[in-house]
């Protein structure tokens, strides 16, 4: 985590699972700062230490909405993305 704070993570991608939460943090130059699995009970503690202005992105789901509500207390930018693949308009 120290490297993520020291080198200034600007974006964190989050993959939510039942037992662990996978995080992937990058800096302004899109260099990977960390890729790691966190226990669910350590996720908030890890996120609280992120630099100000860091964007946390996760796939939209019921658990993502739960985590987003918890994280908005400390972080200002939480992004939820749609799980459905983009469809070609001609495929209908």
C-alpha cells in the first residue's frame, strides 16, 4: 500500500468476489502500482489510505452498490460500470 500512496494512484479497478476483493491500481502514466487480493474486511481500510482524487471503479452489482455507499464517506469518485457487453446497433 505504501507504494500506491507514495506514487499517487489515480485509478483503482476493483473486482468483487465472495471471499476476496481484487484491486488493481495505476498512476497517471498508467503504470501498475499494485495488483493484489484483499480480504473483504481489509478492503475499506485499504481504500481509506488512497490519495485524494483517486477514482475507484467497479462493475455494477448489488454488492458494488453496497461498497460504493460505504466508500463515499472517504472517497469522492466512485464509478460503477455496466456488466453488459456493448452491442452493435445492427445486431438486433
